[in-house]
């Protein structure tokens, strides 16, 4: 498949990501790192990065056109704290993210794989979230959102069994509304269809030398 070239100062060329990069150099400043998996067309990351100029955001998707649109939006917004990456999330994580380094991981409306026989293809399951804990800094958080009830209930069910995490929305296992929280393209689309979003937010235990930033 032919890839559309992305000429943008926000887009990180794949050759710079063949091995562990120096993120401080790629951003031009060392700040706590936030990682959005499956950024789509970038509307969410642009809004959140605007709210948090004190953080650096890696917006990743393996969808070339999505990366192009995200890079354009980042550039148009004049944001210097977002870098866009075209890659597969799990492989990128292992290759390019140092352990205990992430301030936040964001996963909005991941592909739901609604058919029962396809469920094992879902990105977010207990083994993956356990692995994510080792990339989060102490006190770092995981923000998950889905429009798909079965996916939301499944994540809400297994999260309490992962002892590395604590529920930021306790006593609620999930919420359908978060005051002031940005909405992604898919969240808006599904809300317009009358569906509810399942927001689930957990953080790793603090106090082992990391910062809440
Ligand atoms: C349903 S869309 C949601 C996009 C966006 N987060 C939103 O809420 O509007 C899911 C996105 O995740 C991307 N994606 C799914 N699995 C991925 C993976 N393993 N690595 C990178 N991107 C992935 C897809 O290309 C797609 O753009």
C-alpha cells in the first residue's frame, strides 16, 4: 500500500524510531510524556495538549491518513508539545518508550471487534494493561474510553484485579460523563447516535520516586 508522505514538523519520520529515541531532543524540551494510542484524526490530542502545555504528547496511529490529519491539526493549532507517530502501538511501546516514563496513556474508542470470535483481537485486555503499568511512571494514569458497552464493562470488570492500579473514579467503576474532558471524533459520533461513552480511569501507585506532574 502506498503511503501518503507527511511533511510536517510534528510528524516523526519512522527512521528516527527504529530504536529508543531521545524524546527530549525530538520535542526540543524535556517534559512528562503522554502517549495516546490510536489518535485517529487528532482532535482529542490537539485539545488535551492545548490544555497541558507542561506535558509532551506522542500521538500514535497506524492509519497514515489519520497521522496526516493529526499532524496538520497540530501545526494549525501552533502546538509544539505534540509529536505524531505512524506505528503499531505494542511494537512502538517496546522499542521507543522507556520503562516507568509515561505520565499518562490515553486510549479512546479502540476498535471494538464486536463479533464474539474476534474479541481476542481487542487491544485493551488485562495482559496489555498490566504491561502498560511498567511503562507508566509511578502515579501515572491510564485513561480509557469506549462507546461499546461490552468493551467498557469488560475493562471495568478486570481493572480491579490489576493490583498495580487504583481507580481514579472510585467508587464508580466507570462514568458516562467527565466534566471538561475533551471528546474525540468517535466519542462525538457515538454520542450523536444516542450511545453512552464508558470512561474508565486508573492510576499506578505513587511514591516510588516518580511524579504526578
Ligand atoms: C475507532 S478508531 C478511534 C480513533 C480515535 N481515538 C477516536 O476516538 O476518534 C481506532 C483507531 O485506532 C487505531 N489503531 C487500532 N489498533 C492500533 C494499533 N495496534 N496500533 C496503532 N493504532 C491502532 C486505528 O487505526 C484507528 O485510527
